[in-house]
């Protein structure tokens, strides 16, 4: 039996009917509607998440990976980008029926002595270009830790430019972790595909980001927790730097959107399946309600080269009782979730 759904699609706000034919969507009639009415989205997207581990002190495990992906799925997140991990993800991640599709990088690449010890692949400048191409081969993406704390190494502009060019030549894309002004500036000038976090990003970089298509994934959700914990610590240069970066993030993200930069939604760390919170933070930063939702849905899919709701597209969609643009609270409670043609809810 071919079943279907009917509702108002976003962002075009047109009432449409889709039949679920195997693992594909077909626009038009069907044998039975399992959902009639409501609002249809092509599955949410978390553009920055690290399933499989809850932090540097928690070893990666496939059991946790499966559980975290299930948490994403149950929140309506049917596509995730994993920009870096402690290990290369197993082959089943992203292809197993009933779990979200995955776009991944290999292991994090970090300068020697930076980042969390043993949490990724530490390399010297002379190794970065080769390592970046190798790790991008794991899933099309490479993640470079462009900077870390203010007193630690920042990847130089020349070697970062060479590494990004090499990955692009091999058909891959590069995400760069940036927390300080120099790291963000180098990543933009080097032609990174995405800036992850972007604390202390200089406003002067925004026009260039927009022109060359460099996206910004601010991950407010995780930094909100970091900022809350940091406020309780004794005064120090590091504490002041972190809090200043956090307090400046809303204005830089709002300015990025106004400058035409593609702003995307990513949650980063546990709890998994928390994309609705990130959409809320993007709205607080000044993105219009529709743009904030798009950052976790159709805009993210388009930026990744993935289809939305269209005839012949993968049968991945989420149904909400109310308009999630007008009432973002409904994002946390999908009425229906269909993934790969399977009814999850």
C-alpha cells in the first residue's frame, strides 16, 4: 500500500499531497492519508553534532552513536552533519534504515598541543595538507581546529589556505573551528566552507564570507552552557575572554545574517536531539523566525546539496500540528516523522 500525507509545506506555504512510494516521495494521490492537515517540513537538520560520545572524558562507542542518532531522529532531525570525531564513523552510520542520514568528516585535525589531549588527530603544520585530504576521504568533510584558547597555537594562514585548496581539489569541503579573532580571520581568508562557532569573529570578515559562500554555524546551545559555568569561576583572562566571546555572539550572528552570510543551526554537544533550542537562540540573535527555522531545515539542506520536499526526493519529512514559524514551541513535538519511507511516529 502506498500511503501519503497532506499539509501546508514550508517555506512555500502551499497545500500539497505527497505519496510515500517505497523510500521516495511522489507528489499526488495515494491509497491512504496517514496525516491530513498540519505543516510539512523535509526533516530537520543538525549541522554540527558529535554523536557517539558526550565529551573528551567519554570514550566513543557505537552503542552511544546509535542512541544519539535515535535521539536526533525522535526530535525530527533526519539529517546530521558530524564535523569531526575521535574516530571515523562506522559504515552503518548514515545508511542504516530508521536512523538519520549522516554527512561526516573524519577525525578532528588539531595543531600539536592544542585541543583536548588525545581527542582527535594531532599534527604539525607540515602534515596538515596531507592529513586534511585523508580525513575528508572519510565522508567528504574535513574539520580543522583552527585555533583554541588564546595562548595556544593558531593554524597559520598559508598552511590553512593550502590545506583547504587541497581538500577542494579532491572534491571535499572544510569546516574550521574558530574561537578567536585571528583563527576566524585566517579561516575566512583561507576560503573555509564553514566557520564553526565563530566567537570573536571580526565584522570585517562578513562581507567576504557572504561573497565566497562561507557559512557560519554558531552553536549557541553549547556555548550557553559553557558561559553559565564560566561565570561561576574566579576572575581570569581566560574567563573574561570566554564571556566576552559569548556576549558578542548574538550581535555578530545577527550582523552575519544581515550581510548575506548563510547562518546554519548546530547544537554541538549533548543533549542530542536539541535542535529546537538552537533555533530559539538564532531568533534571539535577530534572525527572522522563518530564517531561523530554515537554518535547521531547508536552508541547511540546500547548502549541503540535499533535496527538500520534491517529487522523487527521499521520503524524509516531519509533520507539525501548528506552524513552527509562528509557534516555534511545536518543533519539540512532531506529530509525524517519516524517514526513508518508514513511519517512525
